[in-house]
C-alpha cells in the first residue's frame, strides 16, 4: 500500500497486512480521525490481493483503550449519537468484510477496544493482556458499539451479563477458557502467532473463506432451516469455482493447493 495514515501504521506483507493502531499517547483510543482511516483502510485493502489483516496496538500497554475521552467530552447529544452510529457501522463493516480480521491483543483492551476486538473474526491475546467492559460500572453507559450483542454470542448470556454488569477484568487465560479469544501466546510470540493464524486463512480458498464467514455470521439471525438453505447455496457456489478443482487435484497429488480466488 502506498497510502500513509496518521493513526495507523500499515505493513503490507502480501497476503497479509499488519496494522498497528498508532495513538500510544492516547491509549490507542478511537476518535473520528481513526475511524476515517479504518474505513479507508478496509475499502482500499479489499480491492487488493490481501486476504487478511492483523490489528495490534502501538506500545506495550494498550491494545485499544476505549473511545477518545477528549472528543467524547466535547460531544453534545446529537454529535454523540452520530459518533456512536458511525462506530457501530464501522464494526458491522469489519464483521461483514470479505477479509479475515485478526485482533492481536497486546495489552489492555477495554471499552470500545473490547468491542473492536469482538468485531474481528479471530482474537489472539498476549499472556499478560486483560479485557474488560468499563461502561456500566465506570461511565454510566452501556457498551453500545455492539458489546451487548456480540459478547453473548461469543461467551453466552450468563457470562456476558457478569462481564458487562460487574466490569471486572478478564485475564487472557480466562478469556481463552470462556471462548472470548481463540489463543493466548507469550508477549514476545504474539506477533508471530497472530501472523500464523492470519496466514492460515490467507492460504485457504478465498471464495470459500468469504462464504464461510458470511454464513457463520448469518447464523446469528436466522433459523436452522434458513441457515441450511443459505449454506447449501454457498456450497454450490464453491463447488462451481476453479478453486474447488485446484483443491481436489492437490489432494490426489498430495501437494499444497495454490488457490486463485476464482
């Protein structure tokens, strides 16, 4: 990528793009300018050959520490509502992206950062990372950027209520145990573990990855019968792809398939 951002550091590695949220002096917090850059980043990368993005935070302390406090304090009810609608739309956009998004949670992850991580497809946490929801206990708000909807889907209603209503910190090992993250790694191995996970998805058949992500996400909102119907349509689309033939041939040749996304 040739674009330069002020709040993102982008390392294009071909199939994978490593993106660092670069606001270490402000807890890597989310403000309007960061949202604009993330919106542009997704739109730009989806037009390239890149298949996965791994996100992490600058520095050693924060992954993403919620919303930018200064900007939020300056919001009136109307602008505050617009801010929240926009960030919900961004997180929905992330969830619906054909790219696979991996959150490499390298430190403290709370508030909007917690919700950002949940909008990603996969989550790898450093051993010393902590995740929590601050809004109800500390701010007098609810986690309104998808938090009350995505968290129950990840960990179940009972645990989601406890996490949201108590505001307690969730250590990385417990986050793994309850299904909030997919893997925990030592801090010095987080980068390589997140890249490995991203590479596994990048090496898979792009059409199948996109349709699998779409149908899994759809399972939130439809009956089993409706989901099975959509799944069958997606299956038929993949069997008609050139990649399917490449995969079958590779099985018989005992070789690694090189999918084309066609």
